[in-house]
C-alpha cells in the first residue's frame, strides 16, 4: 500500500517520492511500530527545539537587556510555511497551531 508521498523538494533529484509498504499479517501492529519509531524521532526533535529556543532566548536577553524578549511573529509565519510544505496533508492552519504550541511550550520550559 502507499504510505507516504512527497513533492521531491527534500531529495537530491527534486523528484516526487512514493513510499510503499507491505503491512504483513498484522497491519495494526505494523503501523503502530512505525508510529513508535516516529514518536522517538519526534521526542528528539522536541528536545532539540527546546534547547535551541532556550539558547536563542538567552542570547536575546543578553543582547537587549530585556527580561522576556518578544516573540517574532514574522519568523513564526516563515516557520509555519516551511513546515507546511513538508507536511501538506496537515495544511497551514493545523501546522500553525502545532508550531505555536511547540514554540510556546519551548519558551515556557526555558524560563
């Protein structure tokens, strides 16, 4: 079955990719194992995002002498656009909500 499709922007040839899978005799277990793998990657990405957010926040504080530097709405919009291109099935509105939450929680964790 077809599992994933990309527009090719992330590969060397810039050609669309199609990922096919054979889920075997227990498709539910197979797909859940794939989700478990993705969740590990997601956890790593969230930890990295929080660490980088803390570093940026500390740098902005030092550079501006402001205790709580303002969020950059334009930068967040650019992030949403980039991520939405990678995850077109989610669409920009869902991606915007996810990015907003990730940034908010990363900022909160950096306090």
